């Protein structure tokens, strides 16, 4: 097993063999299969190496956010299955996804058929990688409105991957379309409501910020290289802005990972909200600073830079913005938090 804390040569070697960034769903399918089959398994969150997990995710994010989206979802699914001790057989070569969005116009129904089987019917929205992932953990509602998590094999009758619901330019390759289910058997993963109540829910939410950070840091490195190539005071000032933003976000991410490892069964909601908010602010700062410093040239002539600059604004909108800030503020009042050093 690689030394996740100190050695990323194995991951760099795997990524170096892939043609990134992926510009099509077929290219993303191939890269995702190669990465998930590489045996580069991440440590579980809350098991003493959360920062190492986040560093690996950040590394992939800095290369290709569409690939990261699929891989993060795959590793999140494995972590959820382990945490819930779900009786699911993990088959070699499978790519897992977590599809948990529940917009009001796309509701997936899950009817229980005993303790071991559910029947899925309805529509699931925002299904990243639907064209090629093999298995998914999906949230669904039973007849009483209770939320369940179900594991479903996507290679069976009754599943229709539509072309609806995804017209994005950024993150285009993920093809996060709507998927229709018609009497599809699935296996419950955990009990009613357990997907949201488990400690790992907020641990995973905090880990998404590490993905945002990795992409922003990669854009910051592009600016650093540009300053080294042609220095001027304005570029230097923008680089200083980027450094301040990323350094602050990195500190919060490290603190968050340490808290999660020190409190593996604690409620990490506040840690996740704070970490995501600080990192989102840093991302917005980096996007603006790199664009103002470098002008139109890299957006038009640098394939990687153009793709990352299109992908990151879409990906960071996994944040719930002021809704999350309001929840964070409420927790500060409730817990009488102080901002002492």
C-alpha cells in the first residue's frame, strides 16, 4: 500500500498515463475505469489519515475535475458502504456513484419488499457518469416519505439513461443527466434516514472542499509559472492574492481533517460548513485573480487552463452558498463559539 501521507508518486504515475483533461464522455469513461482499477485505494475518512485522503483527491482535482468527480463519487460510495456495513458484494471492475440529489421535480420512489430488497421507480436527477458507471447508491423515498439509501446495479432492465438535464459547458464530460427507473430491484444500504445521520455524511461533505482546493491550487500554479516567465508588479500582486487565499484555505482544511480524525463519531457539520465556506471564498478569489493577471490568452490557447476555468465554477456550486452560511451562523450562536487564538 502506498505511503499516502508522503508519497504521491504512485498516483502521479497513474495520472501521467492518462490523456487529461477528458473532453468527452467516452474519454472520461476510459480514464475513470483506469483510475478505479489502479488499486490506488484511499484511506477511509475518520480513520487517522483523512488529510491523506483529501490530498489525493486534491491531486486528481488539479489534473481534471471531471475525472475527480467520478473518482470522488466512487470512493465516497465505498466509504459509505463500509460505514453502514451494507451487505454488498464489490465486484472487480465496477465503478460506483452516489446519486443523492432530490430536486422536487425528480423523485425516486423506493418500495420495500421485505428487509433485503427495494423496488425503485421514478426519476433521479444529476446522475454524474450515468452513461458508464456500473453501480450507484441512490437516495429514494418510501410511501411514508422516509429517505432510504439503496444500492443498485445499473446493468439491468428497467433503467433508462436519458439525455435530459445536462447542458453545462463546464464539467460537460460527466453528462450528469436524469436517469429513469422502472421497477428496478435494489438493496437497502443502512436503515431509514441513516444516510444523513451517519458521521460520514459531513466528513464527506468537508472532503469536497479539498477537491475545490486542488483545482484552485492548480490554477494558482499556472499563475506562478507565468510570473516566473514574465514578471511585472501587477501579476505579482495577483499572485500574492492567490497565495493568501490558498494558504488560509489549506490551514482550515488541515484543521478540519485533524478534527475529523480526532472525533470520528462526532457531528462534523460545523467543520464541514466552515471548511467549505472558506475554501469556496478562496476558489472565487483564485478564479478572479488568475483571469485578471493572465488575460484572455490561456483561456483561448491553453487546453488545460481553459477546461479547468470552465469546470471549476460549475463544480464549486456544490456549495449551497448563503444557505450554508446561515446554517453556520446558527451553529455559532447555538454553541456560543468564540474566535480566540
